[in-house]
C-alpha cells in the first residue's frame, strides 16, 4: 500500500519515537469519553476545526464538514441560496493494522466542567456528569507499543511510545477516504478538501 511505501522510505525510523502526524490548533481541546451516548465503535470524541475526530480501539476517524460555513451565512443568505448549497462532509479513517482489538485507556487532566447527555425517555441510558480530558493514553496498542493522544499549546498531537525490544514491523497504518497522501518534511498530510459525501 501507499502508506507502507512511505514508511519504508524512512518515515517510520524518523518519527516513531515522537509521532505527531496531524495537529490542529484551536482554543480548547477536550477528549470526551463515550459512555453510551454515541456509536459503540467510538471511544472518545474530539472537536477539531472543520469537524470532529473520533478515537477508536485501533485507530481513529476524522469527520470533516462545512457546517461552519452554513452557520455563518444562516442569517445572511436568502433561503433559496442556502438550499442550493447543501451540507457536505468527508471522512478519513486511520487504521492501525493488526493492532490489538481492545485497548486499555488511561485518562489524564480531567475538566473542571461536566456534561450531561439526556437522550430519549429511558433514564437508565442517560449519561450524567461526564468530564472531558486533555490526554488519553492507549496501552498496548501493539505488543510493547503504546499511544498517547494529548493537547499541547492548544494543539492536538499524538505520539507512539515504543518500549525496548518492540518489533517495529508490527506497526502498519492504513488510510482510507483521503483524496491524496503525502510525506512532507517527515510528516504525513492528506487532502480532504473535496468534501465528498459519505
């Protein structure tokens, strides 16, 4: 695959100890745990510019949309114009191939605030006083390889933590949904600007 070719060219050896593939700058970054209020494949939800990022057991999904543009013009443009410009979205999925199917998570730096998710009439399914976090650690993503997702200077980053004796050949990353994938200055970037429907 394309990502494997990139890794073979040296990306893996350069970046593996400090792994910061994608970073987003914004005012606040909070990782909100899924306690039953979202689809079961989601473990944490993170608001990012232009959409959301969903952490999962063996990867994550970026979900981009142009809702922000619609919100800004909601009270300015005539309704006919708004109907001619529907909401578009695009999802990019990052999968750690052959990673452990379930991960153990550690949550760090809880928020001072909490949130309630009161969906439906069944109160047993309501989620109350759920706090968010600025850091989540995946333990044993692969044998002797952990992952740290965290906020630093209002930027979302993640590192892969490789323990002594770990087999780096087990680490394989697969991207789906992007329109382009590039290696620039030892960082992977992808193009999702087309906003294809998903």
